[in-house]
């Protein structure tokens, strides 16, 4: 049994110092895990066999899932800092972190996925007292010790062997100071500045307001990381061990297996003064993409700073910023994947670059939420404009400018102070141009033309029960007869079709269907999302109505096909109401993008409602679960990464 060194915590100042280092370690490890995941080959054209490709995708999902949980840990540390009156800490040193900044046994640098890298990750996440060797090539290069004199007033860096022990020391510090100062005197932070699952997407993101909740937050971090008690199967430690061992077995079976791109170790964005151990990304196209990726990452951190430790921010404002931060990760992700395939130098194919997660010195919180919104909205607009130039010519990155524009739109709208307004609706929304014959039936009548798109039908049966002379179900051949009912009555029935499978066009010069005056996303009990708005659905065009899958089982994603019934999907249509402010505008364009193997990214004003019509939340942007597994339904909590959800 390895004995951990004693860590001294005798004052609030020393506890803040320890929490600051914990925040930097969580942040740094998150980036290291992301870098390794992005180095894996996961595309169909990567030259891997089907078996090997399935493995790299599985490993990538496992490592990404751990990285997402490190973000949760960073949030919990931010809540703990807020609780004792400190400012949440999102800064950290750039990579590779110099020796002496962390203990000699905690090497934090960017390395591509490999057995040695996985050995290093296992070493970092090991339980307290476990004696394991670090991965080959991961060494501080020199032995040193960090210690603090018990009589010192200035906090000093202190050694710890495991991250778990660091948190045990933090827990001891909370307990000792609560006894020394009194619990009420220790927890002086404003409760309104705490972030809970009502704002963030993690059910484990507990608000910290007293000693019990601080200890609960620490227990969640330690148990999720090292797996105590009993080294839980789903801990970071055990997940990394499983990935490492499977990689070793597959490499023995096929020594030629090359699961990663030839990514450089410790790439850097700026030409370093000391080049040793660093690789400068100088190839012009790669350098431009890296600049954009780091700018988006920096904006993501600014958004998170507006979420944590901000007592003047409403939950609705913080949710908009939180959702923007997560949407920015979906900007960074394809850029990082592309960088892993681009050379670092002109005229040389290897090594390839990687995302460097470079920060600048001004990553600091903005004092006022209203000002913060203006800053991040302005920056998002700058990145949207610049990205159109930077990604030109990269087909796999073509979605980025539009994504950035949506983020900018949501942030701009989030800072508006004029509530409960609607904008004039257009005369009608043109339906998406879907080729007739691809599940589309068209019945032309005298005054109205009816279109029926079979793949979107959820068999709500409003049509056949309210207009049986028009819609003759189970009739071979022609079954839609538009002239069997007065056009105005038929319009009302068509617009009652929740899925939008039935749409129409007036042939008599009368006005067509207009979007809803209030954008709605209704939850069907154990079923799909029913959307009504001026919907612009990526890959499917414009529509006014849609029912979108939230069980993960539909064969016609993103649309519902009724598979939730056979899958036994269980999800209430009546979740608890979350506090929210009136929207600045209640209708207008609603952009919906099904993120690759992930949630629905919704940008624009929308009121999320229970099946009974009760308002659950009002948002300007959201990430809605569509894997069926989120613990915070209808909102995404990252479960799709852990379960391996796919669009297919």
C-alpha cells in the first residue's frame, strides 16, 4: 500500500488554492482525453477493416465519455469554489504543462492514442494507494517535491500521488474549516450563483451550499474517477483499463493494426521559444483551422464562465450560455478530427497536427451577465463570418459557418430584454423539395393539392377519422380524394397532422399554411417530440410541423416511425417545470440540426411543453436527447456517447 503525503489545509485561502489546482487538473485531463480520442481513425475511408473500425469508434466513444465527465467534475469544482466565496476557475497553463506546476507524477501533455497513452490515463485515474507504473514516455524528467510549511501564511503547491487523494484532502479541508469557522461562516457564497441540473445537462451536477453537499460533490468525482467503493465497473479507471487491454489484444492478433493518424505529440499553435518536446503547426491550412478551433474553444470557456458563479444571471440565461458552450464543442469536434489528418509542415506528410486547446491570458469571467452576453454574441458573430473563409474547400467542415451563425443568433437573442413578443409570420413555409416517388404521394384536387410523405407518418389518424371521405385508409391504389371535402375544412385537418406527413397547397389563390405564432416542442408520453414552428431541419428543408424521434430506435431518423412502442421506450410527457423567463420573441425561424450520433441541436425561440400543454421550459437554444437514455430528459446529458448511439 502506497502512503500518500499529508496535505495541509488550515485556511480558506489554502482550500481555494487546492480547488484551483483541482480545476486545472480536471480541465487539463479533459483536453488530454479529447486529444487522444480525436487522433483515432473513425471514418469509413480510413483504410481500417470493419472489425478494426468498430473498435476505434468504440474506444473513441469511451474516451470521449470520460472527457465529458471531466467537464462535469470541473463544474462541481466551480460550485465548490463559489460556495466558499471564490470565483470559479477556468484558466490553466498551455500544453505541455511544465514540470513543477503539478506533482512529478502528474504529467499533463497532449499525446495521441496508444497503449502507452492508455497506460498513462490508467495511471492518472488509479485508486488511492494503488502502485502502478506510468505509461512509457510519460515522465516529468526530474524528481522534485512540492510541500508547504505548516506555519506558512502563503498557500504553496503541495504533492499528492493520486487525484483521488487530492479530493480527500479537499474534503478534509472543508470538514476542518467548517468546524474551525462554523459552517455558516465557511459557506458564504450566494446560493443563486450555484449551477444545478436545472441549468446544466448533468444530473450529478449538484449545487454546493453546505458541508453535506460539498462532500457529496467530492464523492461523485472520486467514485466516477477511480471507482471507489469497490472500483465501480463504469469508473474512468476501469473504462480505460478495458480500452487498453482490448487494444493490446487486437495489436497482438494483428501487429499491422494502425488505429490512429500519425498525430504529433504536444503540437503547439505558436512557434515556441524552446522547441524541445513541442511541434509547431506551421502548414498554412492547418494553422488556419487550428486558429479557428482554438478560438471556438476559447468562446466555449467564456460561455461557461457566464454559467458558473454568476448570482445575477437567471436560470434561463445560464441555460442559453450552457447550451451555446455545448454547441461550440460540436464546432470544435470536426475541426479537431480534420486537424489530426493534416500535416504540421509544408512538404511533409507526417507528423500530422492536432487540436492544441491553446488559451490566452484574458480568459477571465465577465462581471455582469448582460455585458457577458454582448461579448460572447459579438465573438460568435466574428467566428461565424471568419469560419466561412477558413473552412472553404473542406466538404466535411461545410456545416461549421451555419452552426456558428446559429450560436451567434441564440446568444444575441438571449441578451434581449423585450419579453413575450411575436414576429409577423410569413404567408406560408415552402415544404422541403422531396422527390415524388420517394415515399411522397400527391393528390391534386380542384381547390387544393394534398401531399403525403409516408416516412413521416406516425399514424395519429386525425386524417382518416376527421375526413374519412378524403383519406380512405387501407384502400389499394388511389386513396386521397381532395375534392371530397370543402378546401377550408380540409386545410384545418391537414394542419392538425402533428407529424407534417400531410401538407397542402392551395390552388384557388388562397393563403397557404403559416407557421405557428408560438414555437412549440411538445413531449408525447413515451413517444416523440411534436414540433410546431417555422422549422428548418438540416437535410430536410423547411416545414411547419414535425414529430422527431426521442427513443433512439426509429429507422427514419430524425423522424419518428413509431418504433418507441416496440422498443418499450419509457419517458414521461409530464416532467417537472423548470424556472424560465418569458422569451424575447415567441416565434420565428427554429433551426434544428440532428448532431452526428448525438442530440437535436435546437436554435431559436421555443416553448417546451408537456403533453397537456403545460410549459416546462422556455429556451432560445437547447440540446434535446434523441438516444433515449438521458437522465435529464428531454435534455441531453451526454449519455449517447457512453451508449454508442448512432444515427443509423
